């Protein structure tokens, strides 16, 4: 039995070598491994465009939903706007469909949808910055806030008109009235003997004319005398030569 076991041990195949896994291109079968993967810029651009398109569609859907909510609120405010005075042009209620849609009540106040996409936010621009007038999920509450805002703006308008009336007239109206009065007033009468503005009196003008004529005559006499003396000198000296 021992000899048989020794013979079997001598004929046993040698143990297999352990497989090496540190070679980068080695495979289980010992053949060459796959090529290293190279990043593709074109594929990355395609994925970026697809993500951007999906994001744009999502933002467009969100803006569309916000505009619809603002349109519902504008329709609810419409009965209040029909009660405004005919000569009042302070309020121009309209929706601005920008990246952040807003329902403008006037140049200072507007309503937008909050970040929660469910809340209305009524904001107003002031000298001290932007303030929040009201915030609510219910359109009825926003209608009440807008109505109160319009009422206060009308009171401010009445105060401004009253102050203009108390002062008598605006600066432009006062200037126009003064110009009309100046045009309608007769020209002022000047005293007898006084020359019109920009002209010398009649007597003074004659004296000036006589004075100028005198010096013209004196100048002419002097000029003729000098010419005569020059001619005599030339005659005497020229004859001697």
C-alpha cells in the first residue's frame, strides 16, 4: 500500500501557479485586456444639451403655471379696477411674462409667486428699499390687500391734488398765466420828450450830429492844408533840382 501511494504521489501533476491580477491588460484566459476607455467630449455635450433641454422645459412649465395663477388673480381684481375714477391713470394692471412672472398693480407695487410655487407675494418698491405688503396662498386675501393698497394710493393722489389747488396753481400754470398777462397788457407810455428804449433823445441826437460834422470839416481843412504844403515843398525843391 505504501509503494502504491508513493507511486501515485510521483505521478501527480504539479500545482497550478496562482493567476496574476496586477497586469492591466490581463484577462481570465490570459489574453490581452480591453483598451482603456477614453472620455468623449461630444457625448458629454449631448448629455449637457439634453439636461439643459429638460431643465428649460421644466422652467417653462413652472412659468406657465405661475402666469396662470397670476391671471386668475388679475381676473379677481378686475371688479375693483372698474370702480376707479375715469381721470385716474395711476394703475396699469398687467402681467409681465419674464423669467419671474409678475402682476404689476402700478409702477411701485407688484405680485409674484413665491419660491414654494403656492404663495402669492405682494411687494412694493419704496425709497428705503423693497418691502413685502402681503403674503398668502388665498387669492381672496390678495384681492383685499390690493384693494386696500389702491385705496391708499387714491388718498395720496387726492392729497397731492388738494395741495396744488391750495397753492393756487402749479408752476407751469403760473408761468403760462404770467405770459398771457404780459401779452395782453398795453405797452407802457413814456414821458414826453423821452426817447424809446435803445435810442438817444431827439435833442441829444442833434447835438451829436453837429459835433461830428464840425470835426469832419476841421479834418477836411487840415487835410487840404497838408496837401498844399506838400505840393509847395515839392515845387520848390523839384525846381531847384
